């Protein structure tokens, strides 16, 4: 699997698009807003009322959440400016980054409306001018000029790996880490995360100014066990759907055994270890939060609460996983796979409280 080519959320604005199925991710963005506001306030103060601010949203995806983040950043800066009694608004450049197959077109078609809405929402007439640019490319490479970025933000992106880990043994009957994964598979996933995150930090250190701030929210876990249910269950349910189809002769077993999700959900210690190892940043805040699967629910359907929760979570996961499944298994089985996956999610959500864990870290670029 060439991750850079196939890893992207479903584009457009259709029924299974990320644009229409990302309420859970929006909830996470709002949950971490106080951490973002605090980092921006400290940055603004330390820069002594800057005339320009250069920001980047890495792994921006597409749809309303992308420009929601940009809007919240601009409004936060404007409130901070007023709090400090500064009459002059800084010009703000926001770079939106994601892999090349991200649906940038949908974003760009929304920019003029975004800017008009932003102007109407601002509390002052001297609000900060905001300029939006797209930057396609992997955030595991250099993206920006040296010492040019003041603030970096990323939400629900850094759990994605740059590649499927190289494994000595097959992760048989699994598509991700599981309680039945061999130790060498678990080790390969952990080491790939460590290498990728270290690379990410190295390049951001080169691109950020001294004193620049970075806030990252990563889908993670609290447990020391990378195979714990809190981080693997959502993929276990997809694996179950695929295994059932193998048993029925609808999918070849070899196809299943060669499919691996390029993701790793770290705990806080694993995040802080790599920050300390790289050495260019000091951690200001490291927090863990939880979000229930039903955060993706928008009940505009004539269904029971339990059914609509499972249905919407199934659509949310399809918006995320469909490009990966499609590239490996082909389009002939897609509808059946996600029908079964959604049914498994419904059953799970009706019987227990299901949740995801978020690890949020705020840090400062050392001088």
C-alpha cells in the first residue's frame, strides 16, 4: 500500500463524504479549543503584538471542519488582540496541508464564503485579514520555509503513519493491532510511529520560529497496551466484517491477511518520549480526553436512537476507511463490507458505552 496515494477521506459532499460525516471530529476540535486559545495568547504576548502571523493546519482534510479550524484561529487571535488593548490587527496567513489526493477543490470553493462569514462574525471592524493557501504534501517531509511558521495545529492526523510497518510475520486474520497480533507486529507498529513522529518534530522544528507554538491532538489511548480495546475496537469490528466475508468465500483469505491499517494510537508517554528525544520543543500541556462514538450522531432519520447512532458511526468510519478498503479489495465488495461493518457497530453501541481517546499536546519551539 502506497499510503501517500490512497490515504485520504472521502471527498465531495455525497452521503458518504467526510464533509457530511465528521461531527465526531468537530466535537474533538471544540473540546480542545481552550488549549489552542491559551497557546495563541502566550504566542501573541511573547511576540509583542505581531503585525503578521503565519499558521498551518496539518492534515486539514476537507469539508466544514477545515475552515472551522481556520475561523476559530482567526477569531481567537482577534479576541486576544482586544484583550491586550491593541488596535492594530495582525495579518494572518493560514496554510492548509494534507496529502495530494485530499479534496482541496471543495475547500477552495468554500473560501470566499468563509471569508465573508468570518467578517460578519468578528466583534470588531478592525478584524484580522486572513489569507488561505493549500499546501499538498506529507507532513513527514519539509513543507515550509525555514523559521517561517508561528503556529502549527493538527487534529486527528498524526495517528496515521507514513507507511504500513514492515512486518516479519503476517498479522493473520487482523487488519490492525489486536490481542492476537504477534509481538513482532506490535513492535513494528510502535517503531514506525516513533520514527514518523520524530521525523514530524524534526521538520517542524526547522520550519517554526523560536518561541512558536504547536498544538496537536492525536487519536490515542490511555493504556500501556497498544492492543487495548479503547484504541483497537473500531478496527476489530471492520476485521470481523471482512473475516465473515472470507468465511463465505466473498473475499480471499490472502487478501485479508495482506491488508493492514497504517495507524498507531499512542499514549501520552509515547508522545512525550519522542518530543524529549527530538529536543527542539518544550511541552506546556499534555492532556487526555474522551469522546463517545455517538458524538457523530445527528438524528434526522426516522430511526431509534440506538440505530441512528450505529448508522451514523458507520458512515463516519466509511468516510475515513473507504479509500483504503477500496484500493486493496476493489469496488465490488464495498457496499457489502460497509453494510456489515455498520451492523456490527450498531450491535456494539447498543450493548456498551463506546468511546475514543484523544491525546492533546501543546508545546513551544525552544530558542
